[in-house]
């Protein structure tokens, strides 16, 4: 009887010890799940770091010197009612000093043509036709400062700061066959909008003293 009791006690003790060991031992399934979650998190962090580096490398690359607008871009952006205001300084065709706000508006726009009016705000021009709508076909240039049969010479691509903000611009010389000449700073991602315009004297008119600068103030 005593031997039987000892055997039962030993069995109970072993069972209790086995239970304790089993409880103390971490679950293998939980370990694997936790390890998997950590691996996923590490991979996500590595992917993000790689993407951030690629974005930084891309930002450091010099931007291509090119005319960034297409005719369809300009016609899509220059809707009726579009209004730009420039700070105007310099000399007019007669050599008179001018300082004014210069406002340009799109009065009408279809898929192919645009009608515009530009004039001084504080000292508007009294020239005949100054407030008449000028209508022309859309092209790859701004509809506000135009030349005919334009030849383009690209100069540089750089950031430019004016009253309206700081912009990624492409500087270019625009020369028309009638003698018109503008130096423009096109805003690369805003079709139809120049951040700055320098209007030069007409090369076919010796009496023309124009030397006028327009800097974008609002849009």
C-alpha cells in the first residue's frame, strides 16, 4: 500500500513538473509570428529609406533645359477669366519712364483660340485699341506677350523669385520676324504664365526706345 502511494505521488510530482515547464516555455507559434512582423517592419523601413534616397537623388539632378509647354497645355490652362498682374517698370517706345501695375486678362477662350486684353492699372494706355480684345490661335507660348513666327533660343533653367513667389523657370529669347523681341522666364509647370518678361526695342524700328520689365505679382 505504501509503495503504491509513493508511486502515485511520484507520478503526480512529474505531472506537476511537466506542466510547470510547459507553461514557462514560450509558444513557438508566437515567436514565429513576432519574428515575421519584425521582418516585415524592417523590410518596410528599408523600402522607405530606398525610396527616399531615390527621391533625393532625383531632386539633386539638374533639370533639363527645354521648352516645357505644349500648345494643348496652354489652351487647357488659359481659361476665360484668367488674370495675371505684373509690376511694370522701364521705358516705353518714346523713352518715357513707366512704373505701374500691368494687368492681363483672358477674355475668351476656345479649344483653339484665345482673346486677351493687357493694360496698365493706375496709368492705362490711351492708345487706340489698348482695351480691345486681341484674338489669336493658341500656341506653345503665353498669349499675353507675343511675337509672330517666333524663333526661340533657350538660355538657362533656374529658380527665379518675384513678388508672386519662387518658381522653376526656363529663360529664353523670343524673336519674331517683325522685329519683336522678348526675354522671358517661363514657369515650367504653369503653362501660359511667364514669371518675368523683358520687352526690348523692335529691331526694325530705330526710333523705338522700349526697355520694359514685367515681374509677376499675382495670378
